[in-house]
């Protein structure tokens, strides 16, 4: 198919924390390349997900939830990632919850360049018992900007994602694909391995520890179908290390086991995973450490 008939472009997925941006990216791409949990601010990195279909290639850019409440060097970097993701994209998908529209939602919308085609993904419609309430919500959203489309969806259940894709494709520019037909993301296995460990920490531990934690790759060896992966989990305080390890190391063994299963599903082959927990006080406030960890 020639470039004139083919469409390809970058689509930024933006929204406040916890609206389902990463769940939407995974549902669109068909693989779990962006980690998810029920906690806000699970996503900390800009992640590209690629979907290739006949005649069109979607290059989705998932972003951290824009943080308006807590100022810190880490959150400053995360907010910068959102702003940078919006620069030069062809389409923006603004994700909001069907159940409510907040000032934080409006703050994110204000970051979107007015000239960029913007679609509203009204997410989590499956959680709205009275579907008649969706009409007032759409009426509340519609005057905020001249949107290209407002599409009620459920990223979790896959509801109306085909409609959302059609609306996006109609606004992508003509051009050849930017990625190969089998490529799913611009991130390598090292990054995904660290993210899968961090995902399990967010899913299994209490309120404080996940946010005081970051994950780095100590070693990564890939030979044939075998991978040996060494992961370091950094925490801010010694007490957090004890919580992460659990009695006799049981909590960390469970986290590592579940992360390994996620890696097996995406990577295939054989995986030997080792995880260490170390204390580095103030890691989230240290610019040098944040830069080294890829923030």
C-alpha cells in the first residue's frame, strides 16, 4: 500500500490520575505494555504502544497522570513528560471518567494545544448504572472545546474501542508506518521487566510503600531463549524495606513470582529473576538519581 493511501501518526493519551489511560493503551494495543493498578500515579514514564492494522498504524503515547496537588522533583518530571508528549502529536485522546468531571480534568485539557484534533474518551461507562446520566455529562463536556468527537467507552471491557479507533484514524495524516508490523512498543525488555516488578508492588502493598519505591535493572543477560534478570527495588526508609520483604521474604517472593509470570507471557522462553531491596534515602528528591533511573 502506498504512503498516500496509508495513515500513520502519534496519538497522546492524557488525563488526570486514575482515569484509565494505561488500561486503554493496553486494550488498544492488545498487550499489557503499560502497568496498571487501582492506585493513582501508577504510570511514571512516557510509553509508546503501537497498533498496526490494514491501512493504518496507530502510535499511542501513554503519559503519567498530570499531578496538580503535590510538588516534588519526581512529580515535576512526570508533569514535564505529559507536556513533552503533547508536543508534535497528531491527535490527542483526553480520557475522563463517565461518572464525574473535575477541576483536575479541566487542568489537563488546558495543556492540550487548541489546534490539535482532540477526542474525548468518556471512560468507565460500565460503572454507570443509569446510562441516562451520560447525556448530561456529554453536555457538560461539549462546550469546553471544539472536540473532534466524544466517545463513551469502557477500556476495561473493550466497549466501543472500535468506534474510538475509527475516529482517531480519520484524523491521522497520510504516511508510511513508523514501526514494523510486529512491533508493540518503543521500550525494551529491560524497561518492561522493571515495570512489571513495580506493578506488583503497587498492586500488593499499602498506601505509602509503592510511592516510596522505584525499580532499576542491575543485570540483564539474554542468551538463546533464556533470560537472567537482576532487579533492584529502591526504597526511601529501612522500615519500607522490611514491609517489601515481608516475613521471611515472603512478600517479595510473591511480587517476584507474579512479575516473572507477566514477563513469561510477553517475552516467552525461560526467565530467571532475582530481586534485591535496598535503601536510598531521598531518591525521589534527588535529580541525579531520578535521571539515572530514566525519569
